[in-house]
C-alpha cells in the first residue's frame, strides 16, 4: 500500500481553472467598463452636458462584450504560433496583422451592439467618419491586443514552470534526428528549479498541443517543445504507436480497444484513461496488439 500524499496546490486548482480564468477575464473587461462609464458621466456633469447614464454604459459594455467574444481567437493564435526568443521576428508580422483583424471585428461588433441599443431607446447611432473611427479605435485596440498576448504568453510560461518542462536529454529539440540505433533513452524534466530523469519507456502517451507535445508520465503532463512528427520519428516504433493526429500511445499501456459506430475507436489504458483512435489507425493498432495467427497446416 502506498501512503497517500497531498495533491500539489496547482493540481487542486485545476478543476477550477477554467471557471476562474473566465471570471478573471470578465472582470478584467467589465470593471474598467464600469469605471469608464462613471468617469464619462462625471466629465459630462462637470462640463454641464446632458448625458443619459445608459449611453456611456452602452458604449463601454458593448466594447467589453465584443472583446470578450474575440478572446478565444487570440488564445488560439498564441497557442498555435507562440512567440519565443528565436521566433519573434518572423511571428511579429502575423501578430500585427492579427491586431488589425481584432480591431476591425471589435469596431464592427460594438457598433452593431450600439445601434441595437440606440434603436431600442428610439434613437439613432452611427459614427461620423468610419476611417477616423477605425484609426482611433486601432490605437487603443493594438495596446489591448498586445497586453492580452503578453499576459497569455506569461501565463502559459508560468504554468509550464509550475507543471514542469521536459526536453530530450541526448540532444536539443531542434537537432537532427538521431541515427537508427541511437534513439534517446531518457528525458530531462525541469520543474521549479529541480531536474530529474524520465525513461522514454515510462511515457504513457503523448498529445499534441500547438508547438508543444505533452508527455504523460506517471499521471502528470510535461510539455516538450517539438512537433508530433519530430518526436514520433525519435520514438521506438516497436513501443509507441500513432493512434490519432494528436496522440501517440505506449503500447504497453493499452488495455483494450473499443470500436465505435463511426469507424473510430476508443483506446482504454491500464490506468483507466481513454484516448481517441482514428479509423485510419484502428486496424493498424489492433494488428500490433494482437499476435498474428500461425497459418493452418
């Protein structure tokens, strides 16, 4: 019997992570919107201008709502094409183009919401000059976009440090693939200033995650900065099998294969985990797990 050990704080946080992150982003946009509404009403009162409270509230909340709706696209961009010290020069044009798209969608979305709000109030809303409005909003939007990108990259970096990062022990990730017979035998895992070795055979399965591949080792995930194609070429094909475009499994961990009506399958692991298996890989996986029958005499 193994003595139970307390879960790491970050693992206790994981079940709540999505809801907490969602709440943080909502507050990050709605609280400034509320503050800006109050400031605009105070400025109007100070200058003796008549301004109904619903107008600045609509202006600010429409901007915040559209920004929140666009966040998943920015997160997907950061996950698919992250910025690193060796990639920022070629990624910068992509992010600049994305900031223009963000601003255009933001302006169009918030103007549409404001038009609906004014229509409901029996009034009409429309910018005096669309080019001037786009230019004005872009100067603000590009700063917001940059802050989101910086925060997202920093947050992902923090989680990798907290969770642990892994690299091939024998060579850097971007080095030429080892020759046959020289496959790496261990990974070097770094976590919060500590380092330890993990045997390749201890990897239970691998999952693609943007520019990283998550390695599942003894129930924990460690990101390796590489691609699925590169790491697949470095693994022993007698021990590991590609079962999906996003998954590679250690054959010793497979308990059973569950065929599905769609032609795909579920791969059940010895630890109770379940991985998807594409229809293209199902038969190949089954053939590798089930020994071929000897021919009849």
